[in-house]
C-alpha cells in the first residue's frame, strides 16, 4: 500500500473518532504496517512499538488474514486459545468467556472466539476470513470499538496476530477499560464497522454482544507495592507503584507526573532474575493517567522459581518526522530490585 495513502487513511480515521495524532505518529504506524510481512519473528515487538498510539486512544493496526466461507463451512479452523496463542503455558479455562459467534457482512466473516477480563483490561481473541486469497505482502486490518454497559471505553489496543492458513488469521488484542466500574457482570459490545486490505476499505457491520466477569482472576491475582522513580529527558517522571502476577503474566503499574506528548518515548524495564535469566517489561500504554508495563515473553515466560527481579529503565525517543525507530535506548534511571516473596 502506498505510504502516503495509508497516512491519510489513519488521519481520516482519527478525525472520525475526534482524536489527536501528534506529528510523526501516522508515519510511525505506517512504517510498522509496512514492515510486518518482512519480519515475522518481530511481529510482537513491532506491534508493541505501534501501540504508543493507544496513548491517544487510537487503534493499533495488526496483520489480519482470511479463509473462504466455503472452506469455513467444511473445515474446522485450528483456532488457538488465548493461552497458547500468547505462549503463556497456563490453563485459563476458569477465567475466560467462550463466545464462538460468527458475523458475515460483504462476504467477510469475523468470528469472536473468547475473551478474558483481567483487571481493567479486556483481552479478545477473534479470527477473520473471506473468499479472497491474500498475497504474501497483503494483510487485512479491522477497526473495533468497545462498549461496556453502553459506554464507549476504548479504541486503542495492543496485541499480536498470525496466519492460520493461506486465508485465515487469528488475532489477540488487549483493550484498556479505564474509568469503568468492573466489579460486577459486564455487558460488552464489540463493534467493527470497517476492515481494510492494503488501500481498499470495506465498510460493514460485524457486531458482538456478550456478558463477562473478571472476579475470579482478580481473586487469584497477587500484588505488591513498589516505589521507584525515574525521569525521561522531556521531564516526564514515572513512579512505579504496583507489581501484579496472575495466569496472564506479570505487570508493573506506574503513575506519570509532568506528562508530555512531545517528544514521545518507548520505555522498557530491562534486567535479570536471580537465576540469571533475561527479563524485560515493555510499556503497553501510557499517558496522563499513568502507564502499564507488561512482561515480554518472546524468549520465554518468567521463571516460576525466580525470587527477585533486578531491572533498569531505558527509553528511546520516537522520531517526530521519520517513521523509523533508531533503536537507541538510553538508561533513564537507577537499577532497582523487586522481591517476589512480598507478593500477596
């Protein structure tokens, strides 16, 4: 797809949602979009860099692939559950809500597989198929809106996707549900109004409605308080406040004072556990209301026998004019240690 056209498409979508995209952000997403088919093993990393758009509430785009309706009617797709898809090696059956509902419009079928409510985040697994076989460098993208109890709560997400076969893709996205009462059963709506294949957009209606509850996962989540600060070059001060651990992985929460949109940074917490294993947390999203760091499990999950984590904060500035990340991360704070025995 022509980069200029894709930039304009992103800007148009932002205007529809009344969102502000800072200078250079559309180019960054375009660069991510362009590189995805060429670097399969870096999909997760690239998508997470792209998820900086979630700071502004803008939907992150990920590669989507399809299978024909006739194929779908005769063959059962090998849909991977959320745990296997994310490489968690955990049984999530008691926490997930299985939907298995399909909606077809304009010869495109979207199937909502399952969801998990984890604190203030909704993780969604869905697959998409159509009659059109995709070329090697083609990919589909879906635009979703999330409603909780009738209120729109998110247009931004981070996640991963991969091919199931020549026509089919599955994607797992996580949406932030801030400023919503999540204490009881929730009425969730996921509304998809358009999908895009390169520079061709198809409008339609792929809508889902269901109930879910995250109370059991909340009960089974271990927590501990943190108090570590570091400051970016633009003056933004991060205070790490909480560490959580559950079946979906480990997360670190932070508050941000003196938050600034320019320049924007990719922030990571890097280090090792007491067993010598590499450990890394990436910033899933961040803004005036705080930031969330999630463990990076590309090279494996956190060792269950680890007793401490020793981490150091690093940051790399997103370019204002170019879409290319130079990868020059700089240390922005002191090393600190998390004592996992304090989890309760």
